[in-house]
C-alpha cells in the first residue's frame, strides 16, 4: 500500500469509531462505472456503493439536479407541503399497485415505517391484537432496533440485548413452517424476494405465491423489503414483480436518490389508514433536495428502460459466468440472482480471489466468505462486464493451477 493510503488508514483508526471493516481502498473520485483511488489507480465498479449509484457515479443529470435544487431550497421540514415529494410519489406509485408513500432517509428507517404501519393498522383499523412480525432466516432488514430484531441474526445482535418483542423467524422456502408459525397474533410476514446481504438468494417462486396466498387467507399483511432489490435492479421495476405477487407494503432505499440518503415506504389506501397525522415522522424525510434528486433518478430509470437493461445484461452475464464455471471446473459452486443482482458462490473461501480482483482493478463485494456479490451500476457497459468475466477466469485458473 502507498504512503497516501497508510496516512488515511492511520487517521481513520484515530478519529472514527471502529464499526466498519474497510476494503483496502480509499476512493476519491468516480464517473459512470469507474472509480479512482487516492493514488490515481482506476477501477471498474461492480458494487455501485452497495446498489446505490445505479445511474453511475457523478451522473451529469443527477449532478445538475442536485446543484439546481441546492441553490433553490434544500430543506424546510415536513411541517410544510413540498412538491418534490408529490412528484416522486406519483412516479413511484405509477410503477405498481401502490397508492400511498412515506419518505424517510434509509433502508432501516423504511423498514421501521413498514413495521410500525403494519402494527398500527392491526391495532387501530382492524382493532385486533395482531402485532407479531414473522421474517425468514438469512434475511437482512437493517441495524436499528426494530429492523435488527426483524433480521434476527445472532452475530449482528451480539451485545445489544434486549430487543423489542414480537419478532419471530422461520426457515426460508418452507411454507409448512410459515403456516405453522402464523397465528392470530401475526400482523405481517416480511421478506426479501432476493435475499441480498444473505448472499444473493432468490426465494422460490412457488413459495412466494404460497406465502401470498397464506397471508390473504389468514388476514396477515405481506411486507416486501425492496431496499436492495428494488428500482430496476432485478430486471423489473420491483423484484416482487418477477414473481407475480402483490405485497401490501414495501420498503425501498439504496438507489432511490443515486447516492443521497433516501428511503421510502409504499402501500395501499387501505393499509395506509393505519397512520393518521402525528403517527410517524422524520425531520429529514423526503426533503426537497433528496426528493427532487430521487424523482430525477426514477424518471431516468423509466425513460432509459433500465429494468429491461438490467434483465438483458444480467441474463448475458449470468450465462457467461455459468460458462466460466464449466470451463474452469471445481472453482464455482453456483451463480445465483436476477438481473444485475448476481452472486457467484465459490467452492472455497474467496478472500484471495476478491483481493486479486481489486488488485487487477475490479471492485465487488465478498459475502459470507464464499460469494462474490455483484451489484454494478445499471448503466455499466457490456465491455466492462466482459472484462470482469475474463479477469475472473484468469484468477480462477491460476488458483486451480496452485491447487
Ligand atoms: C441495505 C439493506 C437494508 C438497510 O438499509 P440501510 O440504508 O443501511 O439502513 C435493509 N434491507 C435490505 C434488504 C438491505 O439490503
């Protein structure tokens, strides 16, 4: 590592709380699907800030929108009527069956809103005792107390007890287990149709349709967490649309404002009756700067048909990776995912492969030690994806040769 990098690393260890384990990179600039580090080295970005900069880094139209809005009005608070929120709500509601939106600042907060709405709808509209939220093993819903209780992963909860009550978990893709868990205290089932942090694991289509039918039959709400999978990434605007289900509430965030902090909850008129003025609020949520930027982001996604682009590029990339798995036997266990949300599960721990990709100029994520997780900008060039496949092949061949 360079002296510049060492100095940055040293300052960070002195100045910041230790809550992140960082990649050995200090990024200073980006454009499209390219990033540059503090030493001027160039990378192809297959991670997009964890599915955030879907339109690429320093997108000209987004930069222009941020600059213009910042010079006009950045924030007045939710005490006032704000038109950027309305423009964004219209765009988002046009993508599916939703008719009501609530804006916030992050994925975890969007999930908090989902959980609070589900509980309050049961308590105040249906006037019953249902308050439990059932989630699936392997899920990730965030790091706040409610969303982390929903996540239920002991390694993330360690040292933070007690957690709020009313959360339980069942194995994914097991409809009998869910059927046995649902009772008259169940308010909602909450799931990701493609588990993201869990290692890019799409749920079975038949299971998802079964979950929806069970929820309808038992009067339980279905919440889908689209924080990572939403906004064109999986080849449809929302990932649930790949499976023909209609959730009552969804959360979204990551790429909503192409890098500005922004989250949203979308729901129906019926379920939205669970909130009245004063039920839930956030100071920053849907402020003019982020809402105008999000509206521009969604406008571009729709105008440029980025869902279709993700479907086409993703299917090609998946085929290329499966062919690579066959050409270099014994290295890749499985290629999973939908659209440009793909996981390459290796047959052995992949830290060496991941670090070598970085040193050859490709940035992706390593999930659960064995899965290379790809969440590139939806605007990435086909040539960049091809270059990644070639480089990965070289690295896996060298690893196979070492034995
Ligand atoms: C990232 C993520 C979250 C949490 O979002 P934050 O903005 O980090 O709070 C929640 N759910 C899913 C599926 C995610 O991928």
